[in-house]
C-alpha cells in the first residue's frame, strides 16, 4: 500500500463537458488544477473519444490545450471524500495505487448515468444501455452487420441509432415509449432551440425515418445465452423482432453520490447549486448533468460558471441567459419523455430487479421501504451499490434513496485502511 | 486501413484484438459472456461506463476490474470471477 499525497488548488471530478470547461477557465489562473476521471481519456460520455474517429474537433483542441496547463488523472476513481475546516481530501484509487488529493476547491462534474427499467430478459448478454451502446461502440464494439433494436425513451435513442448506422450496424427498429402526440408538442418547442432541432433533423435523415416507432416498448427479450429476439408492444398488439443487440434506456439520472458524501444538499433534480454553481458546502461547486439533466449546452455553461466562481471571478455578461435557456431545455425533455406507467410495470415475478445480487421482483417484500427491502433481500447492496436498481425501484415503489457511505466504488482494502 | 493488433488470453484461450479496444468490447465482439451472476446467469456489459459493474473481470491478477474502462494491452491475462 503506497499512499501518495498530493495537493492542487482546484480538483475537478469528472472529465466530461462540464469538467473540461471548468478546467479551461481555471487553468487561465493556475496550473495547479487536476481533472480526475474513471476513463483512460477525457471526454465523459457525449465527448467520448472514438477509437477510430478521435474526439470531436473542438474537444481535441481543448484537450491539447489543457494537457499543457493542467493535470489529467485518468483510470482513477474517487472512493472516499472528507472535508475538514474547509479543506477537502479525496481518496483516489488508480490502477492499484492509492492517492490522497488535498484541496480547498472541488468542482463536482460527475455527470449522469442511464435509467434502466427491468423487464423479462434484460439481463441477457447483448442487452446494453443506449448510452451504453454508444460508449461500447466508441471503445471498439464491432456492430458491422449486426441487427440492433434501440428502445426506451429520450432523444438519445435517435442520436445513438444514427451513430450505430454510421458504424455499419443494421438498426432495425427505434422504439420510443412516448406517444407521437407528446413528441409533436416537443417538436414545437424544439423550434425554440434551433441548434438542437438541426441535430435532431440530421439524425432522422441519417437514420431513415421508417424504423421509428412511437408509443411502444420492449416487453420481453429472449435468447439462449444472449439476446436473439425481442417482443415489442403498444399495450395491445405485440410483434417479435429478431436482433443481435438490444440497446435500452429510459433517460438519465444524475450522479450525486460524491456530492452526498461531501454533505452537499441534493434536490429532486440533482445537486442543489446557487450562484456560481456553489453547492451548500463551502469550497465545493457542481456543474453539468449532476445538477439536473439538461444536455451538453447546460453542462458547458455550468462548467464555465463553476470554473469562474472557483477562482473568484464572474462569468461573462449575458451568459446566465444562455445557461437558463439550456436549463429550460432540460425541463422540456422531462415533460415530453415522461415515463408511461406501463414501462414501470414490465417486471414479472421472476424478473431480476437487482442484477448484482440476483434479487427477483417476487423476492421484494410488499409495501416495504427501500431500507427494509435491503435488510430482507440485499437489493441494492451489491457491487453497483444501488446505482442500477435504485432509480427504477424508486420510480416503481416510491422508495427513498438511502444515505451514501464510503467507499463510493468497490475499492481495495489497502486504499481504505487509515483513511478515516 | 490496417490496424495494430494485440494478443490477450481469456481463461487461457488466445484472442487477437485491435489496439485501443476496451476489454469489455473485445469480449463482446468474441461473443464471450463477461461474468456469471450469483445465480449462474451469463452476463455481459450493460452500461458501458463503469456504473453497473457487470463487466468486471480479473485482469493481470487484479480482481474486480471494470473491463469497459480498460483498453487491451499485449500480453494481458484475463480470467473470470465467480
């Protein structure tokens, strides 16, 4: 066990759009700034470096600039965090080593993860998230000639479908649970956000409109050892579609665990932030999807604001208006892609709801709270620490999220000894 | 466009994989399940971004590695966890 102890003026957790923009702003004042990220390279999800295509061009330039004026600590996971007298210490595990990073200023830019809803067969190999498919493809998953069904909810479905088509996949169906009428209203509001409307149009054209279906969902995935076919329904009629991969996801959930551990107040949409992206804990800022799902525009603005505030500066005039418009976009998304009750009730008694501990729907005690369910069944006590099963079970049964404790991720014992 | 290739072993079997591909993607490309669940189900990656822990394998003797976050390296030894 080697404990490296290192200090930075500013530590940014998360190297996606919000974290990178914050770093860009901060590095103008000081080069004692570090970005910590679990991936080998910066970019987060939407700016993830593609194995063949590299980063989006503007990101490439940003990363190059930052490499000269900041430190990127990749393949690194924050497993614990404490604050004493306004100074914060993050315990980081990186490739078997343990690093203690000490700072007065933390910017949390931990982004979001996908909302998965359990249904029969969802644990089969070949069933991946929608953002999950994108991440896997960018990291080398070969989809050439593979039949892919993409289902769930949200604008991500179409964006990832288009990306899969570009990579040579045969995207046979894109299945959105929201009704077309909901999306028509969305289309009207889309006109108010012209940049995103153009994106959407581009995606639709690349995709070939014929594969899109609305007001439907995948109710069952079947296969021997891996997914081979899915059943799609609108609640009345059903249809079977053969496929090699099923990408399924129902929107995004903010990653608030680190913020919770540091004692930040969390609201219904994410980490609560005030002026300059300040959280309720002094010296701790938060930016991007982790403060509320709002897309890349919001993340970019919030990252810039957090970076400015963290070095004692104000953001440029008028920028709050752009950030608020981006936030408005997030709220429109929520209403348009609201989940229908049918997709929250897909789990059959034998359906696994906690993948880490193989807890099935029928194992869950009736009307229990989340904490009671944990005591009886171990649901949420496995490796993912409730990140996958927590959000769907909260929506299905109204269970409150439990308190967060270290370690934030499964960690080596040697990392935690002597840490607290 | 030709690509550099590395050689890894998965439970003793040899696999040639293009440089830069993540271990999880490599296993899925080879149609190999990545782990076995507590009740014996085969599992592969779900979230692709280090959250779900379904992709965990033992890499070069170190257990509980999220293979979606690790790129293949020449000579890498991968074995499965129970």
